[in-house]
């Protein structure tokens, strides 16, 4: 080896350089903490997705998902879906996983040469839905209005919007690239539509699980045996209970009475919260919509427009707007209210509607307004220009807010005072000093209700984590506070047979019922097939006869459920044939087909294209889902996805203690 390295040749030098380079890389990996681990990276980095290959992971490009991006998008989704704040950690996990997947897809798209240029983006914005919004009648609305539109609807800048839109276009192109080979034959389409459009009607015998359950009547000896065999199950059947002593009070019990709010405090609050009392431009409108598809042919569009013009003419001739809306409008959300939409603000509706509505004066009718939904007739009822509500106007609201704040602060301070005094003197003496009552509960379970408290749930929840005799604690009661101590605990324990007999009987029946339902349903099916008489067999086993309507696969049939999942085999029967036993869990069923209607060749041909599109879309979705799953697995196996542990472990973030689980 030494002699080889001593040779003066270019090959030797090249090999020597490669060896040194690999050694340096190895030192970097070894000595730099956490270069390929789930390390604490930059403070705002949620995850890093590395490029492919060994050298790609070190020197190649990598994408970062920022925590701020995850949090902002999650919060926007919460607002859009009107979900409570406590859902944020779970939403962040979903958003984080979605953004990581998006970066993986985009890296793969770039690797495959599937890209989107600025020219592609411009072409996209000039066609389809966006083309109608940004280029009405072929004329650009202008940069300022475009930026305002994006800001109002998405809460982001135009630059960010276009960046995200390019990603979406690239993802869609990748989807098309991956699924381009998906096909479906005409025969498969015909079979699928025939299956989808076939309708059946049937008589059926029903054995109710609830009725069968009542027939399970074991002896006491059988129940005793069951109770002993399931001793572990009943070891803690009687839950833990606790006896609690407490003092409760409301605002009426506060020393000095309820706190008062001064005019100076009202003025200060009003000054500090001016933003809250700003009223945006808004207009109260009603409308009539004559719906027409944006891609409808000229004849269909003209017919819709003429219908709208006829209604507009009736309105100008004194027609009642509400009556005409109820009779003609295609907007299901407003037609029954006479077309009423209430007050709308800028940016809430599509741009064409927004522009027309805010141009009207109260009582004025618009001309026809064309949007992607069809033709609208709009009438303004009231109009508010942007302004700040006066102090006199909002004073009652402010007084109410400040009163609640002061009461809450006074209640909290008084509760803490009582807790401190009770620590020294006990709850009974403390209550007496302040002219209050100390009460003691019976032994209560954690989910019990305390009748004397408006809401005792917080006190009970906290009491079940406290030790008997521990320092007095404070809990909100809905209309005040309680100061409490746990006096005694009865641990969870097994019941005696006699006191728990009713529950044991229920459990025994639950255990025996599935086998009984299966046996009785099979018995019904066997008798029906042997005698070729479903009604007679039903009578013999005590089943109830019923008849279905003419139904398709997605129909819900009483006592059976959705046919596509509960009894798909019924569609394979011919008229007059009987099914095997059908066990839905809640009922046992045997059915006899009385009618079967399949689509005609003309109906199949008429729906061929629509059915083909539906099947192709489904297969493409399935294929792309498999592609993305395999791609993500590959990234994970190659160690190309790195999560920032520091961010993941912050309270409220995915993977943090008490937060959503980390994937």
C-alpha cells in the first residue's frame, strides 16, 4: 500500500484526494453534533427536508419548513373552520405533516423535470376561475386591486400568494405526470355504471338484537359463575369517591359589595380599544340568483340571462322582491328568506358581486350582475360607511366588560384570602368569620353533580388529584369561587354480587347476544331456504316481515343499514331468490328479491363519459396516494426528513407533552 502511494501518477493523486475528502466528510459527520439526527436546529425551523444521495444531504439543497409558517397556516385553518383554540396543537400537526409532504413532492417534481415558470403562472391566472376574477371581460383589474383581493381573501401578500400558487400548479403537474398511464376500458365503465345504477326491491325478515337480548335470562347461579370468572373486570367497578368540605361564595358575598366602574376607567378602556369599535364599510343586500355554469354553452347562458331580465323587469314594474326570490332564486341559502343576505363587507363575496353591491344606494336595484355562479339581481337595503362607534354608543358594553373583569379579580383575591386563612384556622372557622357557610359533601364520584354549586366540575376534577388534608385549594364555580379540602377517600373497589347484579346481568347479555343473534339468523335462513317460504320461516322463529322501497346501493334501509356495506350481495340475486343470513350486529336479516331494475343500454351510453371520468379520478387518486406514501417512506428510510426537537417539544406543539403525538 505504501509503495502504491509513493508512485508519482495522476491516478494515485486522484484516489488520494478522494480518500482525504471522504475522511473529512466522515470527521464532519462524527464531530459536528447532530448533523444527521433529530437535533435542535435553528429556532424557527420546524423541519428540514434534505436533497437526495449521500453528498446531496451534506452539500445539496434542502428545504425548510418554519414553525411560524406552520403556526400561521394552522391558525388560519382554525379561523376558517371556526374551531376552538385548544385544537391548535392537533391542527399544527396536520399542517406540519402536510407541508413536509408538499416539499417532498416538489423536490421529486424538480428531480423529474416537472416545473412551473412565471409564464405558466401568468397563463394560469388568465384562464378558468381566476381569469374571470382578475380579467373580467378580458381586462386586467390592476395590480392594486389584485393585491387587495388577495389580502382580503387570504390574508397574505400578492408575492406569497403567487409563490404558493406556483407550488400548487407544480403539485398538480406532478400528479398528472405520475398518473398519466391510468386507463379504464369501455367494458369496465359499462360494468361500473350498471352496478352503480341497478336498483332492487325486496321483502325481508328481521330479528331484532334488542328483542333477542330480552330472552337471555340466566339463573343466579349462572350469573354468580360469570361474576367470579370476570373478577378482574369488576375489581374496580365501584369508582373512587371523595368527601369534600368547601366554602362557596359569589359576587354578592364580596367584602364591600360588587366593585364599581368609574367614567375614567370607561374612557381609558375606550381609548385603548378604539380598533374594536371600528365599523367597516358594509351594505345590507338581498339578491336573486339565476344559476348558470361558467362553462355553459351560449344557448344555456342566453336562456338564464333572459330569465333574469324578465324577473328584473317585473321588479321595475312593482313586483315583490321576496316573492320573486322565493319563486325563482337558485341560491338555496337565501331564497327561502326572500333573498336576504344581511350585511356584507368588502371581500366577502366574489369581486363582481362586491363591486355592484357597494355601488348601490339603499332601495336601489342593480342591473344584471354576472359572476361564476350565474346572473344576480341585487337590491341594497341599508348602507354603513366606515366609522368608529362613539363612546356613548358602546359605553354599556364597556361597563359590562369592566364590571366582569373587576368582579373576577375581586373574587380571585377573596378566594385566595379565604384559602390562606383556612390553612391556619380551618374552613369552618374561616367561613364563620366572613358570614359564609362551610358545607361537606357526601362521598362523590368525579363525574357527580353538586346541587348547591352552579358548576362544581372544576372543584371535583381538582379534588381527585389532591391528597386528603392537603392545603385548601381554589376552584371556579361558574358564578363565583369555592375554597375546598378533601376530607376522606374511598378507593375504587369491587362490588358485592347483590349490589351489582343488574350490571352483571347486562354484561352477561352483552356477551351472549352476538352468538345468539348469529345462531337465530342462520336458523331463519336455513328454514326459509328449506321451505322456500320466507314469511313462514319468519313466523316460526319470531322475526318481523318488512318490505323495502326500490333502492340503489347507497340507500339506507331500516334494520339493514347502507346496502353497499351491510348487504352488497343482494344485488347479485335474481328476482325470487333469497339471501343467506345477514348479520348487521343490531339485527339479523334474510331477504327475498321481488324486483330488480338495471339501466338500459341507452342509459349506460349516456352516462359513459361521466362514469369514466369518475373511475379515472378515483384510480388516479389511489395511484398518486401510493406514490406519495412510497416516496415519503423512502425519504424517511434515507434519513432525509429532520424534525426540530426543540420546536416539537414546546408546549402546544405537536410532539410536546400534552400536545398531539409526534408521527
